[in-house]
C-alpha cells in the first residue's frame, strides 16, 4: 500500500510503517509509526539552553526520519509518532546532553490535546492493539529544494502556514503544524543526511566540533527579548551510524 495517490517513480521515498487507531474521549486518532525502531536517531531537550532541542541522525535512519516528516505533510488526519527516548545513546553525546524525548508530528486538523498523548500511547502499546503494516511511498518532489533559501516568506499570512507549535508531554516533543511546516523540516533533515561527510564513517568525526560538523536548524521559536532568554531552537546534526 502507499500513502500517496500521486504517481510514484523509482525516486519515490519509501518507509515501512505501522498504522494504528485509538478511540479516546469520543475521538478517534490514527497514528503512524515506523515499523521498526530508528536506532540511529535521537532527540534531546538540551540542559544547557532552555528550550533547545537537539536531534541526531545518521544517513540511513535520517532519511527515514525525513520521509516521516513528508508523510506527516501528506497525512492531515494522522499523527506521526517516532519513538526515540529508549534508543542507544549517541557516542560522544551521551545521556548527559539532555533529556531523551520521543517525537510526535501532529497536523493542526487533528486538534490533538497534548494532555491526551500519554493515554493514546498506552493504547498503542497495549499487547493486543491492532496493527496494520504498510509501505508508505512519498514522491520525492514533495521535498523542497535543499539548497533553496530559507523558505518562510516575509508576508505574515503566508508565514502562518510554516508555524510549528511545540509542547512537551509524557517525555515527548509534540509539534503541531501544517503541511508546509513539515515539508520545511524534512528539507533540513535531508540536507544533513546529504551533506553528512562520507569521511565521518572512517572515524574522523568529532561530535559537537567544527571538524566534519554538519547541522541545520529545523525551526526557531523567538518568544522573548534578543538576549536569547526567549529563543528556542529545534536543531538537527549529522552523526555517523552508532547502532545496528
């Protein structure tokens, strides 16, 4: 099965997913998750900078992560959940870098209350919860040009399409937004997987350093004065594969 009705080509992006449905408080939630854990992705809430969120990806699982962001852009009635907080620690980063988090991409049309997420996840993880295995396919043309200039327009009405709201609940970063916001995030993730240096695989990579360091800002929240006390960022960094 595919997650897209658009014509698919050999360049289409594919990811194996599990689809589940949960009924809670009179509402039904359709949840998409990767069929197998993404071991080489991690998300931390940074202890050093209030409100900063750091994502780490290798090339293969980073591309799967980016494809899930594109899938969220094409699935306005579904939540996309990426479990990460129990995954292997990133070498050179470790748990001391911050609180490990899961990620949920929530289209605005779902109208998810963050406080409901913990109960939804409990239903998803129940022993006999129905699960439907699929292969989701997303046309590669959904991905904005990775070398394009920063894609958020100056016009306030147009810029509203790119807004992401963030909430933390039940050890999960919940990002609520529209298709344009999720596609823009996917663009930055794919850029990191593309430019992540091949030489890193030989052991020349320095975590958090300038040598072979490749990173992008996925999203910035500026809610305070310019002394950085109100500035928050979701940031993605390339790391060589650290788990099998």
